[in-house]
């Protein structure tokens, strides 16, 4: 599995990603839009609440981490509509 990860990292440097200024209704800051996958992982690592390597996490763990960040942001948000709700996720999954 690690060999595939290294291969993916190598090949990723040649991939041209879309200009995602809005992802799932969330506006993405320009500095984040300009970052490569590796730069994004490094940014998350350097801004995470604990030491560890985000880059080395399994993909599902990265998604769970992002989901927890959204859940926490929704809980502390003063906005009337949550960024993403678990009810929306449940209805989308059916």
C-alpha cells in the first residue's frame, strides 16, 4: 500500500487540478486554491491541534478529520445555517 502512496505522490506533481474557488458551496481562499496537494497537507499538519503527519494518514482518516472540523465549525458558528449538517449527509447517502 505504501508503494502505491509513493507512486501517487510522484504522479500527483504532474496532475493539473481544477480552479476550485467554490467547493460544495464553500468559498475557498485564493491562497488555498494555489496550493498543491502536498502543500495543502503540510498546511493542515502545521495548523493541526497535535503533532503528527497528516500526509501519512489514510484517506478515510483525512476525510474524518475534515468532517470533524466542519462539525466543530458548525457547533461554534453564529450563522443560522450550518456549513454542512449530518442530516444532509444522511439524506444524500440514501
